[in-house]
């Protein structure tokens, strides 16, 4: 008998049982038809509604603001819209005494956030990465200000800065008649007072970002550094910190955006009075203020958008390039 001729047992094994064949057929049909009509309707609704809202509330409003920046409009009736070209921008850069102080304050806001709460957040992240006891409790405590609304943070710090019964004046003895320190009303102090509150919140934000970056560091790098005789500081400076370059990029972009969109705290503190002018405050005061100048306020918003894009576009380009290389 030839060895190439299959036996009866081999032929029986090659033929699948009827039940298994029908099951395989159903699986193949299922792969061909993964989604029912109802599933497609649900997915279209879940993806379409947020997309439409995003386009209407973000892109349409942004484009409308850009167009309104070249017009003069008091917000009452579309018939009163007048095309003025670049007059709003010319007036903004030359005739507005609040614009350049607002730009300066935004720059100060960024410098303070990048020099004080960012390194402190990195320090806290390094300490919590050592797996100390109650690290989860500490993470929650430091990150809690990030979760709380900025308006609530503003109200809390208003109580702390209160000239009569505030915590700071009570500690330093500046709550007596004739010796009050008006932290919010003094133009020489109010910006720094608001920055303390902003830094308190920003520290927790930076801590979480850096802690996530430290968790992604390969433990073998620490072990190799320890075998080479490096101490803790040398390991962090020469091994750990260079690997945090992607995290540092994210931290820089986030800090710039936080400095540009700063609004809530200042508005809650003193509505952007003298000493705390910011670009976002000028936009609000001109659009919804007593004398509504929507075109002029939109011009300020366009300047703020342009500055933001200068930072965001290079970051997005670098991110997309990394994804393509990966």
C-alpha cells in the first residue's frame, strides 16, 4: 500500500463535524457584518453631535472673531457692523494704554509659573516616586487644587488676603487700623498676590505630569547608574532628567497656555483692575463691558490666538513627526 494514500481515519479527521462547520460559517458571516444598522446610527449620533458642537462652538466662533476684528460693532443689530480694516489693530498697538501692560503681565505670569511652581512640582514628583508611605494621600492633597474650580480657588484666596480678617495679615500683624496691607487693591501687590494663588494650583499640575514621566523611566537605567557609583543627585541629573525631555516639552507648552489663558483668578480677585491687566481681561472688558466694542475686543482675541498658535503649531509638528517615525 502506498504511503501517499490517505487512510479512512485521516479522511474522517479532515472533514469537520457538521456543528463545527456551521459555527465557522456563522463566524465568517459575523466578520463580514460587524455593525448593524442600529449600531451605525448610534455611533453616528455619538460621534456626530460632539463634532457638530465642536465646530459650532470653537471653529465657527473663532472664524467669526477673526472677521469681526476687522469691523466696528456695538453688538446691537447686524446692520450696525462696519468694515474698518486694520484700524482696530492700529489703535490697539498705538493708542491703548492697557495693551502693553497686559502683555507684560502675561509674560510675568509665564516666567513666574515656569521658575517657581514647575521646579517645585518636579521636586514633589521625585519625592513621591520614591514610593514613600502615604504617597497616594500626598498626591491627592497636592493635586486637589487642580481639580477645584479656579473661581473657588479665587474666593478662598480672597479670604486669605482679606485686609481685616485674612490669614496673612493676621499672622504678620497687619490687620490693625492704619496698618492694613491691601493685597488685592494695591496695584503694586495685587499681581503678585494672584500669582501666589496661581502657583499653588500649578504646582499640583506639574507634579502629576512629572510623576507620569518618572513612572515611564526604565528602572534598568537607575540600576546601571548605581552600579557605576553615581549618587542620587548624579543619577537624576545625568540619567533621569534627560529621559524626561518629552515631559519637559509638554510642561513648557502647558505652562505657556496657562499663562495666556489666565482669566478666572484675576476676574474673581478684582475684575482686572489696575496692576492685574491681562489680555484675556481686556477681551472680556471690551466685548461685554459697559461700552461694548466687539470689533476691538475681537482684535485683542486675534492677537491672543496668534500668540497661542506660535507655541502650539511647532509642538504639534514635532508630535506628528515622532508618530511617523514610530
